[in-house]
């Protein structure tokens, strides 16, 4: 497996435990995380705190990890895809919630993470504010 892909998968594995302190060893000092809704975060602990408010619990079912062509040891772009499963704060279970994460890995550390998933749409449906 590509070294940048290994870094991303291990970071995500730790973040989903959640063990944001262990995940921190895979990120650079100037980490920038953008969650859905363009929420800016700077540390894995902020991701865990955000998830703790949005979900009772959540995990990722990893799909494919793609390393963009043209990457180097100095910098690579990695996409990690799959689905989320867990429970909403009211205890209602869910699964099959698609996600795609985009990472920039610089010199062996994650410098940027961007997160997109279906959660907002699913919450709108549950609230009766959108139609399937």
C-alpha cells in the first residue's frame, strides 16, 4: 500500500476509536480540517468533539482509498471513501451514510483534511425539511 494511504487509514482508524491524541501523531503542525458546512478545525480532538455532538456514536466502514496520480514523497493527495454507521443522538441507528474524505499528506504528515458526507441531508429528511 502507498505510504500516504497507510498514514490516512491509520489516522482514521484511531480517530474512529475515538483516540484523537494517538491520531495527532499523524498530522502536521499546521493541520487544517474542513468538515461539511465548511467548519474549520485544527486538531483531531475537534473532529471527535464535533462528532460527539452530531451523533450518539459513529464509525466509518472503509471503502477504497485512492492516491491521486502525480503524488510524490513530498506531497500526495489521498481520497478515502466509504459509509458511516452509528446512532443519531436520539438513539435511532443508521448505516450506509456515504462519505468521502480528501487528504493532503506532506512529508509523511496530514496537512489538510476535507470531509463530506450525507449526514446533513439525512437530518433534513428526518426533520421533514426535505423529500427523498
